[in-house]
C-alpha cells in the first residue's frame, strides 16, 4: 500500500488524514467563473496546509454546481498545486465510455505524476432525462447495473492488459503503459489510483471483493454509513492495490469564528438541498435568503434532520465532531465538504479546521 496514495501517517494532530471534496458550487449573485476560481483557491489552501487529497465531483444539469467536467477542472488544479493528490469524487462511469476515462485520467497522470485519484460512481449524477442525453444510460446493458463490466473494462485499459484475442487487445489508452513497451519508451511508474464510491451497499461489497479503496457518501446518506462500511470490511479480499481495507467517508463540515455564524452559513446549504430534493435545483442561496425563507413545519423537520449530519460550529467544536465521527466509524480518512454560499466562508472554514488540528 503506497504511502503517497493512502498511508497511515497524518499531519498535525488529526486522528486520520483529512481531505477536501469540492463541488464548485455557484451561489446566488455569483458566476461559474467565480465558483471555479474559489475551487482553485481552496485547492491551493489544501495543498499548503497539509490536506491529503482534493477531489471534485461530476454533476449535470444543476445550476448551482459547476463541476460537470471533473477531468477539465483537475487539469487546471494540477497546474496550481504541487503536492496534494487530485481526483474525482467521482466520475460517473455509466455516463462515459471506459476508454475515454482511461485517456482523460492517463493524461492527468502525465501532467501530475503520482498525484491522481480516479474515484468512480455507479449513479449517473443527475436525473433520468439528463442521463439519457449523456448518450450512455439510455442504451440497453450500459447503465448502472452494468457497472462491474464497465469497471473491468476501464481497469484493463488503464493497465493495458487485455488478453490476446480480445476485441480490444490492439487498442491502447494513451497516455498509458503501452508507451513504455515501444522502442525508446520509458515505463511509467504510476497510474491513477482507482477508488469505488457509493451511498449504499453495492459498491461497498464490490470494492471489498476487488481489494480497492472505498469512499462512502456519509454527507448525504448517513443512515447507510455503518452498514456499508461493515459490508466493505467483511467482503474485503487483499489485492495488488491493498493488503487491508481502506475506507474514507465524506462529511459536511463548516467551521466559523463563532457558532452563530457557522449556523447561518450551513442554513444556505440546507435550503439548497431542500430545493434539490423538491425537484427545484438552483443557485446556492445567500444567508440572507435563507434567513428570510418561510419554512413550513415539514421543511423545518427536514432541515433539522439534515443538519444533524452536518458538523458545524467553532473550530474546536468541528474538531470534536470530526474526531467523534472517526471514533464511531473507524474510517481511515475523512473527506470534508463545505456547502456555503461564497468563497470567504468556505476558505475560512478549511483554514480554521487546519488550525484546530495544528496542520
């Protein structure tokens, strides 16, 4: 198990490595360009302060999320960071031809050697109509249910090891290992590290059976966290990648200089999620919009449940909440996402969390 990819050491006093998941959220009154500039600023901060990795997620047809093309964003981030691992949290495999993903992430590996993670999801990351427009999930046998076959195909493209006689044996993902086998070529030392992502038991069990690292979406499926982690660990089989399970969970966390300010910021994310669940996705509202919103009794109950899984408050309160989550789940790494309106609150939160852990 390579230290650069996983490892057991931590920075500062954090019980496990801390990482960042960013969706390039677009707030009301802001542009996609500003949101992406904030993503770059966060990646540079994470690189400087000792976070382990920085991932971006694939979403489609959502006005409040500018991360529809993870590979494009990651190429830009590679040019603005030096040490931190960069990856997808994730790329939605049913939306793409496996060869295309292998080429994109082979290119990223060439741009940032030894720093690229390929996190793969089974869902389309959008609604059914948009999934059909992506030209993959409307084809029989090529949707989420075909995920294991698509994953096997992608892995063979990344490793360039289709067996003789296979229809794809003469096809190579470039940049990739084939370049080390031609006259004058140099063998590539690394390839993107493949992770499986999930919010239920399917990918947990598959990741375990294949001996791959697993990342669970605790930040929006907390009720399934412990069962999925147990399934992953119980089904784990050692592989050339890992000799023991390596589990990471995503968690929503936001720190501010005082608890009231933190609460004010996370309410913007709560209102945004409420609208998404109601089929009305939009830009992330401002704190003022969230304060002025007239909540129904049902909506207040939804928000209370939602905020129960959002770690927020002062830096010390957030640290205590994150430490408790690690103790409860036994995970090997935490990936923090902050759903707030603008750049200032997000950047300040990750600074405060790093301060709290002495990073």
